[in-house]
C-alpha cells in the first residue's frame, strides 16, 4: 500500500467513524431501524489490500463506534466478522474477476455491486443484532431489525457511493 492509499484510507476511516457517531447514531425510525453506513470503509477497502490489516482495521472501526455508542463490543465483533468473510463475498459476487484482481467497485455492473453490498450489510446487521439482543426468544425482533436496518443502510450506502464515485 502506497502512502497516498494510506492517507486516503485513514481519511475514510476517520470520516466514517465521525459521521456514524455524530449523525447516524441519532437516527432511530420506529424503534428498530438504524442505519450503520460506517461499514462502507470495509466494503470499499482496496481489494488487493492486506486481509489481516483489514480485519485489524475492522476491529478498530467497530471498537471506535462501540466506545462512543456504549454498545459493549458488538460493532467490533460484527466488523471483524464481515472483514473476515469479505474475500468469500467478493468471490461470490464478482466471480473470476475477483480472482484475477480486475474488479473496481465503481466500474462493476449494478447486479454484482448490489449483491456484494447487500451481503456485507445483511451479514453485519444479522451478527450485530444477534449479539445485541442475544436471546433466541426474540428471533422475530432480530430478523425484523436486521431486515429493515439493512434496507435503510443499503440505500444510504448506494447514495454515498453514487455521490462520491469518480466520473471518467
């Protein structure tokens, strides 16, 4: 990773944590719909980047949100979970293009991009709400929170990626 890439990733990390803490943590529709777009850092981390570094940065990202949200480590665990599964989700979504390191998220077709982002968000939210509620008798609440928060987060992530995508 070059110095410019390092600075860009530090900036993304910091901006996503600050926006999550100051803006999105205060959004709570109907008691169970919360957007968590801070995971965009893990989604757009360079595909050729160090996977161990991504897992460590995912832990730091989740821990940063946990510290300011007083959530006891559930965000850190959910971020580590999706950072660990990211190569499998990339291979599932992009297929051979991922194996040959020829994909760019901004240039990928909409179906593959939607599959990748949706899978990352759904798995993150399922892990997050499962550990937050941590009671199988509330399975419906876990699934409802996961589904509706995921839909809202996916919409926010697509808006952010479209807003900041580079035009060639």
